[in-house]
């Protein structure tokens, strides 16, 4: 899979590719995974700029408080909720 972005974005997207179907991670967990533990907001920005939302499943990344969060810039997106439900995640 070839796509372009900043080095940070590429790290985020690669980390997201490791999230199994039906599971989620928080923005903070992704930030820690890529070695930037305080960059959780930047992780959210990288998700919003995801050029391949179906191939890089940013819908599997949620807020630390358990709320669904945004999806491609849309607040509490019904699309994100639907995608998570189809993968068997209890929303």
C-alpha cells in the first residue's frame, strides 16, 4: 500500500493498521505506540487527514474517555459508529 503524508502521519497510519478488526485503541495509545506519548491530538489530526479511510481503519481509534470521537472531521459520526458495529465492537 502506497500513500503519502508526513513522517508522523505515516507512523500513525502504520500503527492503526495493527489494530485488529473489532478492537479499538485510543488516540493516546497510538501516540504512545509510535513514541510520542503527548501527541494524542496530533494523532487525531493524522486520522482526520487519512487519505485511505477504508484501508487505514481510523474508525478504530477513539477518545480515552470511551467516547467515539470524530471520523474524518465529522463529530460523533454515524459512519464511524456504523463501521465499528459492523466489525462487532459494542458502541
